[in-house]
C-alpha cells in the first residue's frame, strides 16, 4: 500500500521542482531587468496590458508552486470542515396595525 502513495508524490515533487524553477526564473528576470521592464510598462497604449499580463503570469506560477509545496509537505485543508448553519426563521405578523392620528374635535 505504501507503493501507491510514492508514485503520485514523486510526480508532485517533479511538478513542484518545475514550478519552483519557473517561478525563480521569472522573479530573477524581473529583478535583473528592472530598467527594461519599466521602460516597456510605462510606454502606454497597448503596452499598458503588459503589467496586467505579468501579474497574471506571476500569480499563476507562484500560486501553483505554493499549492504544490504544501501538498508535498502533507498540509491539506480539512474537507467538510465548513458546516452551513440554518438560521432560525423569524415569524412576522401577516398584517401590521396602522397607527391612526386622532384629530381634535
């Protein structure tokens, strides 16, 4: 039974290493080429999409790396830990009595 768990974990360690290398390379490229990146990101027009695209790329790479890191370590979210509570229904009267102003006679 232990053999069943080794193969997927080995596969996850490989993915973890791959995403770790890509994430490290992306951050290294960002930090080593700050001047060039700033020059392109501040040009305007369609170049304004570059910061958004790079944010999505960094988010994807870093998010997958972090997720795989915790999975390989064995830290997982507890399934079924969130239980929806039913709030008690408040009975309201069908009809309200209207206050009537009394006129002085």
